[in-house]
C-alpha cells in the first residue's frame, strides 16, 4: 500500500481523468483512504478532497454516494454545499445526512421538505433535534405518518399553536392521539381537551401525567364535569331567564332573580353574519356572564366542546347553537363546515349535555381566576 502522502498524490492525479468509471473509482478511493479509515486530514488535504468530491459527486454510482454520505454525515468539517447535495439525493444516499448531519441548516432542511419526497421528510423527523421552524414545515405538508413520526420525537420542538391545531385534527384521526398525549410538552389545557374523547388507556395516561388522585375531582373536564354536575344540580333553577316576548322574539332577557341583561342568542348570529366579531364577543360575554379573558378562552383556546357547554348552560337551543358553531368555526364557509365530521361530533356532544349540569360548569368558569382558567 502506498504511503499516505503518495496515496494523496495518486488521488489528485486520478481527479484529472474525465471518464465516469475513473471518477467513481476516485470517489470510492477517497472514501476508503480518507474517510472510512478515520485518517486525520490536514486542513489543506480536507479542502482539496472535499472540493474534488463536490465536483464529481453527481457522477458516481449510487452505492459509492451512499458510503460517502454515511461517512460524511457525522463529520463537522463536511462542507455545507456537499452536505446539501447528498441530503437532496435519493433516499438511500440522503438518509444518514438528513438524520445525523449538523452541518445542514434549517433553511436547507426546509428546502428539502418542500422539494423532495415523503421519505426525505420522514428522515428529517428522526433528527436528534428539530427546530420549531422545521417542525412547522413538516406539519404543513399534511402527511399523517410524517406528523406522527415528528410527534414521537421528543427532540422536536413544536409551537403550542401547532400542537393545538393537531389536537383538533386528532379528534377525527385516532393515529395522532397517542403520540400527542404522550408528548412531554403537551400543555395541560390541550390534554384536558383530549380527555373528553380519547380512549380509556390515554385518559389514564393523562390523569397520571398531570394530577394526583386527590386532585382529579376538581380537574375532570367537560364530559365528567357535566355528568357530576347533573347529579348535584337537577333541582336547581340555574340561568333560567324569562322567554322572549311574542312581540319581540329577538329581545334580550333578564336572568331569574337578577337585573343582569341577557341578549337573545339570535343577536349573536346576527353579529357573526355581519362579520362583527367584536360585537359577537361582547354579546357572548353578556350571555354567559364570563369575563373578557374567559370568553377568549372559551371561544378560541378550548375547542368547540367549551362553546357547546357555555351555550347549553345559557339556554341556547340546538338550531341556534348549530348556526353559531358553523359561523364561528367554518372559516368563512359555514355550509361546508356543516358537512364535516367535526361539526357533527360537536353537535352530538351538545345533545348529550344536560343544561343544569352545564350551568354548574359555567358557574365554575366564572369563579376561576383568569391566570388559572381551566376547562
């Protein structure tokens, strides 16, 4: 075998050849002598060899590119340009670079997410660390197996807003439920929302993760809270305002034993149809007697189940609630939203709730400090 310096000179000489066979042999020789062997390269040698590889890498056989990628993925001195070429190659070549290389920057990974196939995106989900920006790009592609793989990676950082969107999707997609519930960074309020519709095993996991047994009675969310409140409040006359007068069916009412004004629920529909969301929020606040902060929590942070509980507790009938839900959650297309599974699930949920029990839950929400507001 030639001496190291001689071997290096032989490689430089071979680089002058223009045949594809010679270039493949050259790349293979570089890999064997300088990379796979673990030989320490001087800065000059590394610069020359990496320059050669960048120029010929696209012209060598897949098997050689695969070997080079595996050896270069763990190196900190691999040029970023060479790493990008290998990461964008066929998946057999790209995989080790996508999973291991710390040379690649977020912008490189995002470009690959947008340009390459599902297998490339799956590889990126397995990196030791995934930034929020890269996670957002992966989630934005809308591929369930990619999202599921990302959720199972505790080294992946995911923004709370993105987690909230995924929780909404998980209501109709059971495959997302388990990896979501088991994420260490799932906020308690999102776990509480999921508690209403996940299976028994995941409910138990949520209970063990967030609360001791003696805390559970005050924590159980929507369905359980309503069921318990039903038993305690059947004889109570809670939130029963006088019906609107026949002369003015849309007039507001006053709650029993109170001078507090309650708008008729139809006025909320009118505000939503007019696109006046601020007016809608004011009316919803008057209807439920919640603070402004709690209204925001119910309408925007706690899922449609919370809206269903507040409306049922406020004597909103089924048809009016359906219209409010479609206008509020339909994204500008309420008719289309009415055809979605999420709409029917929420309506089924609304039907199961007893008004007296819902009133007890709403009363609890009114009393909770805003910084500790929980469903």
